[in-house]
C-alpha cells in the first residue's frame, strides 16, 4: 500500500468512527483510576482527522494555480 492509500483509509476510518459515535455519546467513567471522558475522545479523533487531512494535502504535491490570460 502506498502512503496516499494508507492516509485515505485512516481518514475514512476516523470519519466513520466520529459519524457512528456522535449521535450516541457514551457516559464518562473511571477505570483503575483513569478517567475516560467522551469529550476528550471526540477531541482526539477530530485532532487526528485534521492532521491526516493536512498530511493528505501535502502528499498531493505542489499545485499550480491556472490563470487565463486574455490577449488583445
């Protein structure tokens, strides 16, 4: 697999997870002294998604803006 494919798959996975979990948030809870909060988990997912989107854009390489020149 190429880096572009891996990044695209990771973006799809995180997007699917956010889409599945957002309508039904889970309660906050503590396990062995570690507190797990829904807001922190969602924040982590959205931060990772933003980072992956930026990486995907950088992997696309440089781009050129096309302009039209009108000659007279």
